[in-house]
C-alpha cells in the first residue's frame, strides 16, 4: 500500500506542484483546518505551554486567521518549522501561512517568491549593558567589549554603527544565545547585542533582570511579519486584511471584551464595516460577514495580543515602541476598511 | 650427644607463637594507600590534587542537587524560594516530565499505551537477547510485537496491524511452497504475494473496527520518539546490513555493484543531510495535501544510514574468517544459503558484535538530530518549547542533565549487554 502511495505521488508530483499556488482559501475551507507554520520555540512569540497548547504573539496571528476563515480559532494545525525548513515548508504547500518572526527582506519577497502581508512586529538590533556600567546611550560605548553572535547580520550592523559614530570596540565572538548569556553574565563583555526582543527575553531569564538595561538606540531594521506564497493574491488578501482587522480594532477600541456589544451596531461606520454590520466586506474576501469579528474575538485586538504575550506586564516586558498605533507615535497603521 | 648443647641453649620455646597482625604500615587501608596512592612523591602530589578536584566537584554539585527545588511554577519562583542559595530548579522536570517523555501533543489520558508498549518491548526482546534463559516459545510474541506496539502507540483500527501481519504470513506461505523448487521463485513469489495481499486489503473499509484512539505521527515526541526511532532503526538495519555485506562479497557483478554504490554513497553523506532530504526535499515531490508520514520517512533514512555502517562492520567480520571455513562449507556439500546460515554468519557476527553495538549506540544518540528538522524528540522538546516558555527560559543544566541521564542509562545498558554476550559466545581458549 505504501509503495503505491510513493509511486503515485511521484508521477503526479510534477503536475500538482504547479497547482499548489492556486486557491489556498478553498483548500483551507475544504480541509477545515489552517496549516500554520510557527517557530519551534521562541519566548513570547510561539511555544506550546505545559498543556501542549500553542501560545504566543505569532501564534495569535494564526488563530485569528483560522477564526476569520473557518470561524474557529482552534481549527489550526501548528506546523513547527526551523529557520532552515521554514521557506521550503511554505513553498511546497505544506503550510498555508508562515507566522514565524521572519524578517521582511527584498530577496525573500522577490527572489524566494513570497508575499509578506504586513509587519506584526518591528524589531531591530539593540544593546544591553549592566546598570553598574552607568551608560545610558549607545553613543557612550566607545572602547567597549561587545558579545556578538558570529556570522550574522548583527555582526555587520555593529561594525557599521561603531564606524559611523567614530568609536572603537572589542568584539567577543560567541556562537549561540545561551553562550552569550553566560559570557555576558560572567563579565566577559560589557555589552551584549542582538535583536531587541531577543535582548528583552534574555534579560527576563536573568536572576536579577533589574541590574541590566536595554539601551534606547536601535541600529537596524528587522520588520517581522506573516508571509504567504507568491501568486495566490486572494489568499494573500485574506491574511493581510485579517491582520489589519486586528490593528484597526485596536485603533477603534474594539476589544475582546466589548466586541459583542459593539457588533450590535454603533454610530461609527468604520467599526460597523469591520464587524460586518454594514456593507459586506467579508463577501468580497470570500468569507462570512463576521470574519473580522471572529478574528478579533479569537485572541483580542493587536494591542491585547501584544500585552498578553510580550507586553510590559509579562516577564519579557517589551514596551510598544515602534509597534504602537500611529496615533500614539508608532508604526501600526491599518488602511481604511471601506 | 644429646646434652652437648644443653648448657649453651638458655631457652627453648616449646609452643608456637600466636599469629600477630602485620605491622600497621604493611596491612589494610594504610598499605593499600601507600601502594596505590602515595607510592612516590609525584604520585602523592597527584593524589592530593585529584582528591582536591573531587572535593571541589562534589561541593559544587551536591548542594545543587540536594538543595534542588522540585515544586515551583516558574524559574522566577524557584529563585525566590532559593533566595540566593545554590540549588537546581528541578521543578521544570516535575512540571514538564510528561512532555519530555511523550512530547507535548500525545494525549495525556493514553500515556499508558506507549508505556505498555515499552514494557512489552522487554518481554519481546528477552528471548532474543537471552536465548538460554527464556523458552523459545516466547519468540512467537517477539514476532507479534511490532504489530502490537504499532497498535498501542499509533492506535486506529486493529485490522491495520492484523492485515500487515497477515501479509507477512501470506508471503511466507508462498515462499515455503515454492522454495523447494527454486530459492528465487520462493523469495520473489513471497514478496509479490505479500504486496498483492496488502494492495487488496488496502481497499477494505477498516475504520473504527476495534479501534483505539488514533494518534498521528506528528504528535509523537519526547524520549518516546528517540526510543521508537532507535529501536525500529537498529532492528531493521541489522538484517539489511547483513544482506548488504553479503551482497558486497557476492560473485554476481550487478548485485555486488548495487551494494557497493549504496554503501559508499550513504556512508559518504552526513546523516543530517539525509534527514533534510526526508523532510524538505521530499516535500517538493509530494503533491500538497498528501502527507507521507514524516516518521516513516525519517525511519527509512536512518535505517539506510545505519545499514550501510553495519554492512561494513559485518564485512569486517566476514573478512576475518579464514578461507578454510568457506571451503569447509563447500566440502560438506552445503548450498550458499546453508553455508552462510550454519557456518559463516554465526562466526562472522560474533566477531562483529562490538562493532554492531558501537553503531547501535551511536545511532541511538543520533536520533536526537531529528530536532533539527523540527521534530520534538527529547532534545527538540528541551531546545524548543520548554526553553522558549516564559516560565522556564534559562533552565539549562537541569534539563540537559536529565536528557543525559536518560541516554546514559540506555547506552550503558546496551554496552553492558554486549560485553556479556561476547563472554557468553566466547568459544576459543584464551
């Protein structure tokens, strides 16, 4: 039986590969489950908890999409991917959407043939120093020893930053984040640099997090967002606008607490359009009228997801920063629902 | 004459002295210490340094273990309880032991099923490992075990493993019917009959007949996954390895070259590459939606890898036999199969035992590589979900020591068994 499966699959593989790009929305509906690619484990962004339930900021995006398309936030098959397997998993059709802290870059968008539908977390490289060092700005780091992961873009960004500001530094090359924690705590370097969200998570794991500060300077752009395959624009639209519904919901004050009340009808036509009580935006996407309502009810709006998983009241304690709404000086800006 | 010396001898002892203990410095602990620890100045210094090192190690590790916290909801709570004292945060093991052993998606109410399969594994391998102790009738259970274990771990309808078993039975019946005429007819006839049987039964509706709750392969994880991969791949790769080793020594050029190319190619490629092929490259060839079981793909790849190594180990064993053994077989009028089965392989395999065990132990530890292709085996569980949870981020030593302990127990057990087996099979006079 297994043999016939292999032979059969080999023969139709060529034909099917071409068809993989089209009509993901229909596939998901027929399957009754969303195949969502997630990280194998990243603090705050995605990991199964003690009961085996996936939790996290990126996981929340998956659940919102499942709720919008299938009306059920639990109808998700989470497919863990590593940094090495994530793009093949998406390109081969094993997953419908990849929500795995993936940086939006030119080559990934154009050359690898993916579509980034938005940015759910604006990250960037930052610096962490012990409070005892008495440094409050990265500009004061002249002559510092810096722990840096070798062979990454962070290494290049660091060199650029110090050269630009006419400062010198002593690099301490390290291999992994775990090693970096040990080296930094042992005092082998004054500064540890990696993505700001990673710094916050690392700091949260310290015995005395209060003794260390993340400096305000961010020296690189790392826009992380969900992505889909190139060429299926209908499905791309579904994912894109589900994400923007979460962002817009925060802007207009739609929360998981008041969503039932608001969906009875309000004076604000934009809210009514999002919640499906005016115009039928859902039908244009090929979804129910209540698609965005389901997505927001799944885990709350963008701000709620942020606060619950990585916000200031969690052990990770990230502040909104660039990820605040545009009305609060951040970059979260949903196009109009109209 | 007898009294000649009477006056010159002042005292003659007329009874034996009782035995006294040897001088203090020449017996017991002191003698042992002097002979073994302080036989020279240099050795004395080394002894003191070693003692001091052991003291340092113990004084660092012992409080860490004894002071360990076993009940706490997170690493921060652990640190609060410890309040600056040294101590391990073993609470992570208390809270996540089930995930470490079974993975995070295996339904917790049916943990008894893989546990039972694990216990039955010992019943199944006992008659194979200790032939003289256990009755040969137990081998019947050993033959049934793979199907029982599949049914217990994966669940689903009982008919699937039964049909799989019957396929082998049908194949064997056909084989034994035709083998008298020609080995090839029996061999290939048996394979064709088994495949035909599986193909036909593949159409039968088997859903829900005596079904246990079904668990998809994707949900397997933890140490269970390491054990499944290790057991299945080792037991499959030994027969494949023997076949490849014999094939490589064969006089038939096509068979010989197929075996040589297979062995050299597989040995020339790192296991991690084969795993990536299993996970990533095959996904391109499979149509979307067809999910050709990932564990099965990985088992095939690891088995191929291990059989290539075992084939070379066994070829070493075959090469070590003097030519006279082969000629002895020929002169007795045995055919190839009889000669191999009765004379050559028993000797060659005995020589190969240390090598085979070496491969088996290495292979078992290599199963942790599957964490790189996002399967949550023991190491994958630790590196991924557990260290990435906000509760346990930062608990390294406790988790990895636990993993090391589990692997050590299994690997040391295998190694001890193989040493016992070597002594047991030893027939020469050394």
